C-alpha cells in the first residue's frame, strides 16, 4: 500500500512552465523556431518586468490604480503577484538552454537564425496542417493547398 500524499493545487509557476513547454515552444516544428519563440517569451517577460518596475516606481500610478479599468482603489496585491510571476517566468526562460545543442542555425546571430529557420518551419507547418485537414475533413481546403503549392520546398 502506497503512503497517502497530500493533494495540493499546482502552483502558477508549474502551470506556466507546462504551457510554455507544451503549447508555445512545443508547437514548433524545428529547434531553431523553438529557440526563437523561447527568446520572444524571454523578451516579453523582460518587458513585463520593466513595466511593473515603472509602475512600482510611480511613473505610471494611473495604471497601477486601475483608473483605465474603471476602478478607483489601488490594486497593489495583484500587481505584486503579476510582477512575481513575471520574475519566475523569466528565470525559467533563462534556465532552459537545451535547444542550443540541436539548433541548425546556431552559428548565426539570433536575428539571422530567426529568419533562416522560417523556410523549413513553414514547410513543416503546412505539412502539419494538411495532415490535420485530411484526418478531420478528408480533404485539404483550396486556400491551404494553394499555400502549399507556393512554398518552394513543397512543389509538386
């Protein structure tokens, strides 16, 4: 008989990490695209942290107090929670460097690699969509077939 363990709700960080890995980065077809998306997530967190700091420093008190949302009372607790979550997500985004070893365009700068991976990523995305259409509808819609024909790597 296994020992009884206490059930507890998953914390926000674990949920955020799961969403990032499974639905955001996991949706990518190539390692370079996954790296690009991970970099974009990190940049978004950096912006969120900078914005929160600006608010906390009083540069945008109206946003902190919720004037635009029609509230008149300052909601500092939710601002603190969002700030803390952004810090944790940034730490998670910076800690995952597993993609660096399998990237095809790692020898290029990030900006160049992000552009270079798009051709292969779109070819794989179009194939993925076609498979889903065939599995769910039995045929590929005309606009999707046209997009596939326009891709240089998917010429028939």
